[in-house]
C-alpha cells in the first residue's frame, strides 16, 4: 500500500511540473483531426498574468519530451525561461511525409504540404493564442524532413516565427540559396540554429554545410545564427546535442549574471554598472519580448561591482531601480544605507537601515541584519 501511495505521489508531482496533455483538434485546412501534445509551464496556473513564449515542435511524437526535459532543466536553474510547447504528432501513420510534400521543381510546399503549412500558420498558432497566454516570441523546431520544411516560414514577407531550430534538415530544392537571400532582406530579428554531425547522412550533410557557408557570410546584428557539427554523433543522436545548444543560444540574454560575465564585462567597466544592468533587461525585453523583474542575484552582482570599484554614488541609482522592481521590500533602503555608510554619513546610514527593518525581507536581506548594521554604526 505504501508503495502505491508513493508511486501516485511521484506521478502527481511529475504531472504538476510538466503539465503535459494530448488533444485532438480538427483542421479545416487539412480536413482531418490532428493530435497535438501541449506542455504548460509549472507556473502557468499560479501566475495568471504571465505570458509565455511559444515553441511549436514538429515531429512531436519523439521531439516533444526532449525539448520539455531541456526546458524544465534549464528553468530549474533559471537559465531558460518558461515556455509553452505544442508538439504536432506526425508519425502514427507516417503523416510527416505527406505533411512535408514539396514540389520538386519549385521547391515550395505542394498539395498536402501547402495545407499543412497553412494549418500551422493559420490554425494551430491561432488556436494556441486564443486558448493560452502567449508572449509574442515564437519558436519552431524540427528534425530531418520537418527541419527542412519549417524554413518555408522564412519565405514570408514577415515571418511568423522569430526563432528556428533546424536539426539535420533535408533541404528542399534551392533552399541553401533562398534562406541566405531572405536573411539579407529581412528586417525583423531572427534567431536561427542548424546542426549536423560527422555521422549524418552524407548527401544531406553536404547541402547543410553549403547553407552554413552562405549564412556565415551574413553579418547583420538582427541575425543571431549558430551552426553545430557534432563529432561522434549520428543523424538521430545529434538531436540530444542540438536541443540545449539551440535553446541556450536563443535565450543567452535571459540568463542571470554569471561569474564570467561579472569578471569579464562588468567589474572591468570604469563606471556605469547600474546602466549595464538596465541595458541587460531592456535587451531581454526588446529581443525576446520577455518582461521580468530584475533578479535579486543580479542586484547583488552590481552591488559587488560598485563596492570593488568604490563607485559608491551609483548605489543611489541602484536603489531607485530596486524601488521600481521591489517597492515593498527593504532593498531600496538597504542600498541607500550602503551609499551613506561608504561615504561616511553614518547618521543617514543608520536611519536607512532602521527604515529597511520595517520593510519586507528579500533575498538574503533580513530584519536582524538591518538592526545589526544599524547597531554597528551606532557603536562607531
């Protein structure tokens, strides 16, 4: 009995974390029902005002779980944002072959391929937008034939997706020329990842490398491009290498300030430590359409840079940022107290620490700590 209860608890915990559901939706474009798998973030129900990026996964039968696992793991360490995933299942009756039908002469979607293209762009994404809280940032991912197919969304004058994960793509005709041509004229920011391996299908690999050679020549700040060729991997095992690399590429700006970022980019600045923090989160909002409060640990990193460089007046600017992000917490008063203490105005520092005592604790800042700091300064 105890084992059964334990198993139920484990399953409930897993389901609460992954929130994975399978649905059937009818597509007028395809004139048939299609099975989709939806994964909601852990915070979706508890945070009703939050919006999430959308990840559309082709070949969802076998790609959904690896993507959800990578996102759950990265989210646990706050390296990756929470994302809503929708996987399109295409392998029960080998639907992927007809879904990706392409005219061999034009290299464009044909017959059911054209219907499937419209199903995603006009029905599936609209369904997800209507039913769930989506942020504007959208990603699409695929492998093999579906990886080649997803590139057709780049052919549109205004691409539907902001980011593309193309793992060992089977490229339709002329695609290695068409994609670079599109990148040269597109104005909106595009994130693009593609991969192959030394054990990949040689015929496909040659064209993938040709496409990479052309994309590498494009030097535009709006194009965020990465290519991986994995050693010792096959056409199938490269997927497990590609997924985290692609996600960490796209969301690199999301990650908290790391030790290397602190040492190599922040502490070496002659000034403007708070400006660096503001710009980091402004870039996050503009590039990924993700708005979030500044992390407490990132506040602490800037505090450390200010202390190391004795740029004490910047504490006032950091305090104003704290009031904007955490108005009920003691962070504002604590940072003002730090400025007064380091500039020798102990009376104002004591008052600020005492004021902090009356506010909500945050991070590693506690009421006892504020009283102790005020008492230390009184003794001085």
